[in-house]
C-alpha cells in the first residue's frame, strides 16, 4: 500500500520527540520549519476532529419512485430506487 503525502507527513510529525527542538528535528529530517508547522497544524486538526458518522437511513414508504434516502453528514442525499438494491444494502446498514 502506498502512503499519500499527507500520511507520510503525519507519520513524520509523529516522530518528533518532546525533548527535541523543532529546529533540530527539521534539520535532521530535511524539512523546513514552516513546512513542519504547516503539517503540525493539519495533523492537530485531523486529531481534534472526529470522523463524521452516518446519519440514520430513512426508508420512504408509499413512494412510487424512491425506495429509500440516505442523508450523509455533509448534507448529500443518496436515493435508492430499486427494492433489490435496498435489500442488498440493508445488510450493511
């Protein structure tokens, strides 16, 4: 599995020892201090924000077209129009 640049930088940020100065760490790893602080901020934002959870699935009864709608945390809605697809998806919901 190939790591993304973000994953590599997060792994690198995690290697810094608290007793080591940022300047010494950056010199040892061959990165600039500005780059270190940029990725440190991104790393902290990722750690502080929990992964979004799914919202409950709503089964639409009595609808001739839409069998079910799934609303994602960001507001996106996935509509299911086929009962067979819904039967398949129910095992994963």
